[in-house]
C-alpha cells in the first residue's frame, strides 16, 4: 500500500560527507520529488549543485525500504563485474555510497536525459538507438551462457511459460505460442541460453554522459541507469525489443534490430519470440506491487508490435 512519508532530513554528518566527496563546502540541495506525490515504495532524489556548477544526483532509500538503494547499487556492481572494455563504462557506479540513519544512499554524477526539444530529441533518439543496439549486441556476446542445466531450463523457461498460460486475459493472444515454445523445449528444437538483461531499457533510462562523444562513432557518450531489476541470467532480445518500442521505431526497424542480433545467436524468429515470452513470464512471476492490468497492457502492446514486425505469427 502506498502510504505517504515525509522527506528525509539531510543531517550535518551526511552533508559534510557529501561536501568532502565533491570537494565543495557549500553545495546546494534541491529535492526533485515533492512529499505530497511521494509513495512509500519510492526513493528520495535530490539534485546537488556545487559552486562551480557541477551537478550530482543523491538518491536515498525511505524508511519502509531502507536498503532499496543499496540493493540497486549491488545490482549495478553485479552487472558491471561481468562486462569488460567499453560496454563496462555504460554501467556507471555512484561516486559515494553510504547510510543515513540506516537508510542507504548513493551519489551519482548528473547525466542529461534526452532533450525535450522535438528536433534535437529526434536526432538523439536515432543516434542513441544505434549505439545502444551495438552495446546490447556486444554485451550479449560477452555474457552469453550456453549449455544450461535442466533445472535452469525448468525454472527460467518452462515455469515462466506456464505462468503466462494462467493469465486468462491473455489466453487468446499467447496460448498457441506458449504451447509451441514448450513443445520446442521438450523436443530440443529450442536450446535456450542466458545473457545479461537490464529489464527496463526504455529511453528514459538512457542518459547522455557527453554530447560530443555521443556523436563520435568511436565513443559511446551515454550511460544506462536503473539496474534494480537486472538479471545476469536474463533473456536475449528482451532489452532490444523494449528499446525499439520505447524509441517509437516502426515495426520494420524493430525487425532490422532483431535480425542483426539473430546473426550473433544464429537463431530463428521462433526462438526470438520464445525468449521474449519467457522473459515476460519471469516478469509476471515477480510482479509484486506492479498492477496485473498494466502487465497485460504491456504484453498486448509489445506482442502486437512484434506481430507487425513479423516475429509473432498474426494467426497464432
């Protein structure tokens, strides 16, 4: 239940720690989320601005979930630890980690979101789309896990598909495809693998770290935030499809994105759909406070897009 809670008091000890971390004795603090709009299962976010204009973002857990930020940072570290080379730089750790009255917090460098100017935004989304797609292809190759055990296949592929089959509102849309996936796993026609998965890769979680590097083909110029739901044993194509839909790509462009990654895994369109359905099933198993109706809408919208992209058979 989302009860209201009051904003945390920034203690003199925390302020002193932050000042030392950013080498500024008098930074300005500005809360980004107002108390009246703040549910109990959210974190508190402050903009911290130094006297020389450098900006940082301070995120603090609330009293109901005091370790939320710490768990999110652990997830960032986990993802970063299995990457190497330039893809690792996209996963950015905080510059300061600590606790305020047992509530965990982290301090990050401020990064710019995609521009609100429609023309700049249009160009940035094209450039970011291509760069993040290349990043996803690279991390898929770096984190690929083959030869999964039968227990892993049962837990991460068969059970999630069976979970989807229990959703009556999606029976008309998923039943046939889910049974095909189960049959292909049983016959060995579908040999699943795991990769690192962000799980919420919409464009709002992609920030610009350096606008000049963004437009330089040899540099990434972006970071990806909000790794709280990430999995080191995730599903190929899920992030790629989420990204493409979030960028409002036409289905034909989603098809091109998918076909490019299919070459890496040497898999079929049926396999792509199988991975996506398994990822949805796993998400459904862990919904917690996420409303089921919103999950159903997510499934309907994304699968309709995949039908137009030629990945899901419209007659299935």
